[in-house]
């Protein structure tokens, strides 16, 4: 009787172990979902910093070695982007407002790809009004302070 009980227990263990080995890792799935959920929070801060014309807040969202493509130009590193592109633009703006930002994102480990259809309106200090639509791609990397933009590409329709 003991041997048949032992055989029965071993058979049960043999059935249960493979099932557990292939069971979904719910903690890992929950962590991935949470990380994906914080991407829209990050892109909201990204948009808010631009709309506030807050250079310091916008800088905090970018890696120092960020690669940026905008309007057919390339900037390598934050310092190049700030000095030769963004600061002169922001200095000329009175207001910047997004009129559209429809995004989707995909996680790849500690990297996130964000694609968005965008629209924005700009009023300049010399009383000109500009509106544009286009697309944007942000490549984000998770670091200790949270997500950071490591590559950005904006393309607007003419």
C-alpha cells in the first residue's frame, strides 16, 4: 500500500511541476503593464514642459547624449540641441500648444517606442501664428530617474 501511495504522489508531483514551470509569471506581467502605463505619464510631462516653454523641465526628460531629428536637421547631444535649435526657438515663442497628440507605445525591456500623430500651434513674439501637423517618434530608455528620451524625431507636413 505504501508503494502505491508513493507512486501516486510521484505521479501527482510529475503532473503539477511542469504546469507550474509553464505558468504565467503574473508579477512580471503586472510590472510590465505598470511600466507601460507610466509611458503616457512621461509623454504628458514632455508635452507640458514644451507648452510651458520650460527649458529646464524639458531638459530633465532627455538623456545628455540624445539624438534629435527635426525639420531635416540633426542634433547630437542635449547641449547641441539646446544651443543650436531649441533655445533659439523657445526664445522666439510667445506660446506653444499641442492641438493633437495621439500616441501608442510598445515596450522592449527597458526601452519604449512611442509614436504619435501630432498637431501644434505657435504664437511668436513678433505676432506671427503658425500651425502644423505631423508625426513624432520618441525612443525612451528607463534609467534610475525614470524614462529619458534617447532619440526624438519630429516630422511635420508642409
